[in-house]
């Protein structure tokens, strides 16, 4: 929805208008050339355009978004991790916490945590901590092709074969690891409002492999949402792939955005996303 849409008057001041960065399809498959230096940005081919859209405040929504329907869901979740920059605390403590959370929430038979990324907005701290920065290009982490391929790449052949024989999902778990998130919160699309042509397959070119993600083209029917002021005791679940074709959410487009209502001197964002495989057989 654009800022000049007549439906604007239907929405309360709890929502915000902000720029989101969309890909402009041109008939050629785009590429992201991944930098080996985490503190630097990645090179992308193709053109991008900012669209000012309505982003709904889900804390004020009458209907709570659900992982299986809209593709994302907020959960209260405390962690025993004291320092999210300590790799040992994350792998030894936080991974098992996430496994328990997702099994309880989804009913998955098994959950595998395969990696995580810490993102820091402040450039100086990012260099000191050797972390990545937030991503404002709208995207979904996997495609129809790369979702199953990720299972094959990650797991031993027998386990991969077992998981691929039934329903599985790839779910990201996103949380603040610093002050409440006000700058560069995460915008997420309601999966029900996305069209197949909104998802543009894009090569992710690493030094040792080529993966594939979806970048997102703008569509007037899309509904964008966020949870302002996320705390360290909240996590956002994102459905990045689901092998089922039964009407449930399969992909969740997302990306960071600047909330124009937040002062520029507000604490920069610090966050972590944990990536998981859920098997339901």
C-alpha cells in the first residue's frame, strides 16, 4: 500500500509509513556476490527502488499473526545466555533453548540448529565484534530450489533422505541482543498477500558455493508488518521455507527498515538470527 492510497484513513497512528527496498525485475537473474569480510557490504547486480509503504504495528492488531498462516509469529522467550557475542554460550546454551521452543511451538518431531548470525548496526562495534550488519534489501532466505538443497548440504545422506521424504520447514528465530529494537526493526510480509511473481530467484555467490534466495518485487497487494520495541525476552519466528503445498505459509519476505518516528540518536540495533530445520516425520 502506497502512502497516497485512500485506504490510509482506515489505519490508526500506531502504524508507520516507511521506505522498504524492493528489487526491480528486468528479466535477468540477479546475483549477490558475498564478501568474505563480514564487516563489508555485499555487491548486488540489478536495480533496486525504495517504496514508501504502510507498515502495520502488529502489537495493535486484532488478529495475532501465526507462523503457519501469515508466516511469522512473536513469542515470549527468555534465555540464559548472558553474552550473545560469546560463541560458546550461543552454541552450548542458546541452540538447545531454540530447539525446545520450536518443538513445543510447532510439534516438530526433530529440530536441527545449523547456524546463526549476529548483526550490529553500529559500524565501529561491528568491526570490533567481527559481525555482519542489518540487511535492508527485502528477501526470503530460501527458494523452491535451495530449500531442499540446504538439507542435502547440511545433513548426512541418510538423515537428509529421511527428512526430504516428508514435510520439513526452515525457520529463522530472530531476537534483540541489545536494547529494545527501535532503529532498523524487521519488516515482514503477510504470506497471504504475496504473489508468486513477487519472489525473484537470486544467486548467492560465495567463495566455495552458489546458493539461492528470493529478492522481493513490489506489489500493491502486499501487507507489511512489524513488532516495535522488541525486547531480549521476545523472539520473532520466520517461516523461510515449507515443503508443504497445502495452503500454509511457505515463505516470509522480510528486511530491515528505518522507522521515521525514531530519533537518530536512539541506540543502534543489535540482533541475532538462529537458523533451523524442522522435520515433521
